[in-house]
């Protein structure tokens, strides 16, 4: 599995330049983002770590997701992604965080669609949350890789905006 080298280098350089840290909470991407961050140059200088919480019980226990809300939406919603992002940042005491939740295979709970929500937090505030939808015939691994690359691209854009404002 290879990620765009220039994208990884840009994110790495930006986080080191700003002296900021990041953590990740994943569900649908199941560790792909954590893998990508671990491949970045000098990752230990800014990447604090991450966790994969795939089940409702783990999201509730580890990321303080509301159990009732999670049951209502099968753990897949904008708010669940935001809660995961905010709480993984607290857990790892990081400046930035990324969280993902969604589906990489079409099932009844997803109305047989493939989609995911992702959210970025920065210094305790949600700065971006988006929904990504893919064709229902997309293979599971391809969906996970697409989500990961797309999310990293969006993260690069958010870092760019921050650097421009500084």
C-alpha cells in the first residue's frame, strides 16, 4: 500500500514547521490513516498515535460516543465523527485530530450505500466535517484507500489555510 509521497512529505513538513501534533480515531478506514501517518518523514515528532474503534461498544468506551445516539445511526453520522475527533485529541493531547466512521461495504444499515463521515479538530474545535459517498460496487479496500487519500488531501488544505493565516 503506497500513499502519495509528496502529500505525506507536505503534511509532515507542515506539522513540524508549526510544531503541532496529531492523533487519529478510525473506524471505516480501519488503520489506513494511522499507517499513512507512520510513513511520514519524522513521524515521531508530530504523530502521537491513534486507535481503531470499529464497534459501537469500543466507540462508547474509548471515545465517549453517546451510546443511544450511536445505536440510532449505527455509529455513522456527522456528530459521531465529530465526537470521535474531539475525544481522540483529548486522549492523546494533540493539537489536531482526524476521525472517520462509515461503510466500506453496502449493507442494510447503510441503505446499501457506501459512504463515510470524517472530521478534523484543531485545538479543541471542529474545523471540518464532510460526508464522502462512493459507488455501491466499490470494493471495500478500494473504498478505504480512497477515503484515506481524500482525507489526507483535505487535511493538507486545512493546514495550508492555517499557515496562510499565520
